[in-house]
């Protein structure tokens, strides 16, 4: 189940890239926010566990998970520009 949920989120995280000049910090580490609408269990605790497992396997990646109520998620998504990249 963990891999299935993680696989579903890949298109969402891959869809928005940064500016062409964006990339890893000088120390090579990458941080991104993972917004979701899992305000109840099992998702509310599952998504942070998925992020933790991924970060354990990829120490140069930091994932910050944020659970939002559906309307707050839609508002935040609409208000946040998506910058496309060809990388």
C-alpha cells in the first residue's frame, strides 16, 4: 500500500519544477513540500511515514509534509504558481 500511495503522488510532485536555475542547494541537498488532503487516518500519519522512509534512503532529500483540509488545499494550490522546467 505504501508504494502505491507514493506512486500516485509522483506525477503531482514531478509536474511542477523550478526555474531552470533552480536545483540542489550548494550542499547538494534538495527540499520540497508535499501537500496533501489527508486530514484523517490513515493518510494523516501515513504520508509523513512515506516521506521519512524516502528520506532515510535518500539523505540528500528533505520532504516537508503538510496536511490541509480540501478547500484550504485548493486555495493554496491555486495561489501558488507552478514554474515549469524541462529538467
